C-alpha cells in the first residue's frame, strides 16, 4: 500500500499546475518501478501506465534527454497498439526527473496531455513519485496535492 503525503509548493510562475488529489493510490510495485527508472538512467525515461498498473516504456527521442523528453513517434505508436490490442487502457503518462526535481518544467507543461483523455500525469524522481493535474483556470497562488511514496 502506498503512502499519500500532502505537500504544498509555491508555483506562482506555473499557475495552472497543481499536485493531484489522487483518488486511487498507485500500487507500491508501480511506484518502486518508476523510482527505479529515475535512478537507473541519467536521461529522462517516459511512458504510459495501464489500468493494470503496468508500465509501458516509450523511447525518449529528445536531442537533450538529460533534462527533456519527447516520446518517439514510432515507439509511441507501438506502445499504444500494445496496450489497446491487449484490451488494456492508458490511465496515465509519466516521465522521470533523474536530477531529483519533482516539479514540472515549462516544457513539461507545454507538452501536457489533453485533459479530456483523463490520464494521470506523474513525475518520478529517484526518491519520490508525484502526480499532477493541469487546471485550466485563472492563476492560483500555489499548487497542493500528493506525493506518493512506498
């Protein structure tokens, strides 16, 4: 069972990003796998989480992968087909911040998945996993929500 810890961060320069109110905690095995991915690579690692809480990795094709990610188009298609042919669904997208910062970068925010997909958005560091929500609302002073630990 994972532990949920409320955390507050000043993000006045990122007014539409809030840590999520997580209705369903991720299984410890999924959280640990995400943290391990952040520990094992100096580059950002990315992919999807399925409704079975399986992690499906997608190649990061960004030219500067140590601090950025772009899901490789061909590998992205392969991952989507693998998930949906198996009759699973995507419930979340993730990437790692191997340097340890849990906060989404401006590039992360620009590349945020469409809210209508309903996907969870997670950032894993070597020690923690954070889930964020994008709020398309007027500026708010702070983001608050959940840090997921094992």
